[in-house]
């Protein structure tokens, strides 16, 4: 029982992250090409998004040891939502789109690292592996849903700004879940009563 509330919030956050992260991973080159970016540049977008992801992970590692990891991770997902909205709004400006794609990776992947840090701190050592595995496992639902939703919107001819506002909304799911979690226990592991 002490783990039910944080587990549910972290599962929801993980699904929201994965919807955004896997859409971004799978569809960004295609979206850039469709927006008029030269094909060879669109394919090379992985360099920029990969660099953003590396920097996001490293920054989360450094900052989470100096501040409350729950609130910090929530802020990363808020940053991801803003970057997703920005990506749709700057199109078809290629430089702006590459900059926003890099920021999406920075905040999304940094947020995922933060989610793992937060999760590991929610559970005592005895159940930590199960807790982390549950959060990662539930995220797989989002990993399936994100690319499918993206494909359906692209196939339907949805405007780029509208599609990215939808995914900005998905990035707010982990933000909200983590804000609620921070309000409940500030990211500290609940300790079950001794027998």
C-alpha cells in the first residue's frame, strides 16, 4: 500500500514520456523532410537530437544531485512541452526546427533520466528492482502509442503546429504526475512499517 500512489503516478509519467520520446525518435527526420528540409539534412538530424539527448542526460545527472529530483524532472518535461510546441510553430524554418528538435531531445531524454532517478528513490532496496522495472515496463505502452498517433496524424494531413501541440500535451502528463508526486512526498522513499 505505501507504494501504490507513487507507483501509479510514475507509471503514468513513464507512459507520457514514452509517447513523446518514441514519436520524436521515429518521426523527426520524416517531419523535417516533409517541412521542406533537404533530405540529407533531415536524415542527419539524428546528430543534433543525439547531442541534445546526451547533454540532457548529463545535465540531469549533475543537477539532480544538487536539488529536488522530482521537481527538476517535472521542469524538464515542462521544457519538453514548450520545445514541442515551439517546433511546430517555427516550421518551416530549418534552423529553428533543428534547434527545437535538439531541445526536445535535451528535455525529453534528460527527463527520462530524471524519471529513473526519482523512481529509484521511491523504493527501498528490497523492492527497488521491481519498482524501476514496473515504471520502465509501463512506458512500453507509450512507446507503441506515440509513433502510431504520429503516423495517424501525419497520414491525415494534420498541420504540423497542431500535431506538435498534441505531443506537447502528452509531455505535460509526466509534468503533472511529478508535480502531484512532489506535493505528496517530495520524492523520498516510503518506509513500510516493521513487522
